[in-house]
C-alpha cells in the first residue's frame, strides 16, 4: 500500500469524538450505563463498515463488544486491540466534581485518560483503514470489555479466547509519565482476611473475651512486613473493620489485602506464605480467601522487539517513544502471561487517572492515533 507522511487524523475531530464518549458516563457497577457506552461504540463501528459481535454481560456487569476488520478469515491470526468501556467514576461525576472541559492543551473528564481517549483512538485508526479501502497484513480486532476496572472477572475468558488467535496485542491503556508505553506490569493478587474471636463484656467479663481486633492488629504488622522493595513485592492492607461497640470485646474483624508481584516465582512464594498465616491466639480463628487476579506481565524478548518496532515508527512520525514498567495491572497482564507479544499504554498521554483531576493532553491525540495506525499497517 502507499503511505504518505501526512497524518490522516485531525486533532479537533478526534477531540470532539472523545468528548462524545466521555459524556456517556459508564461506571463499572452500572451495567445499563456501560451498555449505553457499548451502544455508542457499536454504532460508530458499524457506520464505519466494520463487523461487530456483542457478548451479553454476566453477574450484573455490562456487555462486551468485539469490532473486527472486514478483511481476514475468522481463524486467521491477527492483531488484538484491548480496550475497556468502564470507568471508576460514579454517575453524576460529569455534572459535579469532574466536568468535561478543555483548557489550553488539556481536556478533563471522567474516563478521558483511563481509557476512553485511547479506546477511541484505536477505533479511529481501524475505522480509517476500513474507510480508505486499505487492508493490513494481519486482520485487526478490537475488544471492548465492560469490567476492567473491577478485575475483568467476567471478561477474562473472552480476552484469552481472542488472544489465542492474535500474533500481537496492543492495549489502549493511557500512556505514562510523558507518553511512555508499558512493557511490564506487576501481577495483582487480592485477599480477604476474616477473623473470629469471642465476644464478652469489656468491663465485667473482659478475661473471657478473645479480641478479633487485637489479633488483626498483630496480623497486619506481619502482612505488611512482607513488602520487599528489593524484589518488587508489595503487600498493602487497605481496608480494616471490626467490632461492634467500645464496651464489647470484638468478636469479629476483617481486612482487605492487595499484593503486587514482579514475577511468578516471587508471587507464588508470597501467596503461599500469606495463605499459611496462623493466629497468635489459639482461641481465635483465621480464614484467608483470595488469590491471583492478574498474572505478572514481564518484558520478554518478543515484547522488547515489538517495542523497538514501535519506537522506530514513532521516530518516523516525529516523536521519541520510551517504555517503562509499572505496578498497576491491566488486561495486558493476561495476554503477556500467555506468551503473546503485548504493548500496553498505547493510549493518550495525560495524568491523574481515577481522580477528579483526570486529564488528557490534546496534542497527544494525532501522534498516538498515528502510531496505532502504523502498527496495524506494519505488523506481520
């Protein structure tokens, strides 16, 4: 195919389309809201001439949507773009704490950075190919899931199913720290610790009580002491609760624990240690539930080669591309762990994801969309 040096994208048009996505609020736990977002994406995709397949949501979550290029056989290995339509922001955020607005080179809005901006750029690149009548060496498929911000529990099987017919995976999560893409992510594990003691009156019968809160306090110190910055393991007790009244020895307590692991070896050892904890007080019982949610995403030789290819393309477009590892998880963790070359953080540049200051750099839109397009055109 013939390529020109003129980007086929216009900043104002991309920004307006991202705005049209952002104003459809889509918090993960509101299936109807996420489905309204899926309706919008499906309509945009069909209007562009792509094929779409919708997968009904389960367990109270919204639908997932697969958009497919018109070229390529059903079972032909291709390029998989991974995107999500859900955000962490509750309904009403748009009218209150985080209004959509543009101030100079910065646009604000719920989910604009994580990740409606990047998801839209991926579709814009695919749509350009379809409308121009061009094809690519590999078929292109973009999967939009509904529950990434809550662990992708209802979409993981679909993600892995689509990844099995992918030679490369491109994730439209936002760029990091000035436009860097992600070539490694820590794995994520979540646990719930439940402690049962024995209630008693704290004044008249204190000695008969067995405090679940006291046990929890000792366990929290041990659990957080597992953090080892040298290996990259972090363990965080993020939520604690227990007891009922100040004058009752607490019969129950609980904690929610987040663990981030750099690789399978460190993770397996840490999870085994956590699951093996025992109570200090023999009259108290502990129940630890949970496990690995997202496997570690390590920078393999294939991923390093894919990054070098992307960096060369970026230089041709006119910007320098760097990569980094991050502690946050994404759906790219699943595909990288399957051994499929995966590049993450290919979405828009910006900052402040998951906050009321979430923002996107407007001048990043054309270069990032062009990079996604060039990857589609050149990966073989």
